[in-house]
């Protein structure tokens, strides 16, 4: 299974398309996981034109998005359990908040967003994966997204690009 991983799209209702590099990179994925901060509901439609989407809401999402997706999910794909959360909150790092949110469930991996900083590391036996942002890089040098491949084992990878166009 090939899964696209995105977060922090932060696109307003005026946005008419996703970045070309993101759309091209997500072609052929079976599913897209979005770790919150859509900002505008119509962006969901843009993403779902590429592939079906599982998501959670982030701290910049309105009640409509929160009601649609919730704030935390535990998903199962074959032998893998994946926690999906935005990661916002107070104290600690975004990665620590995301990991601790799933302490009781002990998933194989946790996908999170919020910081806009690409992150991929195994922490206490759990793969922690933040794809960064494909549209709001903040202080990062490039825009980014992730691809997660699940089979007998997993493989996670970041992909970077320079233009939001």
C-alpha cells in the first residue's frame, strides 16, 4: 500500500489548486493521510480528487472540519497501527505531544503536523513522521510531503520541492 502523507496545507477558500509538484508526487497513491490544518473545507475536495483521504483537524481548522474528522485517530492497515494527530498544544515539543497522545495505544507509527518541520525518527519504538508542509514552509528551505509504503515492512520518505505553483 502506498500512502501520501501531508499536513498543514493552510490554504484559504481562494486557493484553486494544490502545488503541481505535490499533485504529481501523489499520483498513484492508494490513500492520503492529512494531519490537520486544512484551514478551508474546499481544500479537502482538492485532495480527494487525487485519492481517498483520512484526516484529523488541526488547531487552525473550524468546527465543520473538527466535526468531519475529529482530532485524533488510530488507523489499522494490515499489520500496522498508525496514530494520526495534529500535535498542537502547550509545553513539550510537537513530536513529544504527538507521541504521548498515543501512549496507551502504542501504535507502530504516529503521523503528525503542526510544526511544519519535516521529521522522521524512531522514538521509543514508534516511528514518528511529520511530512512538513506542501504550501506553508515557514522557515524551512523547501516545501514537503511524505510517502509511506506499507508491505511486509514499512518505508517512509520525505519529498521536497521549491515552488507552490
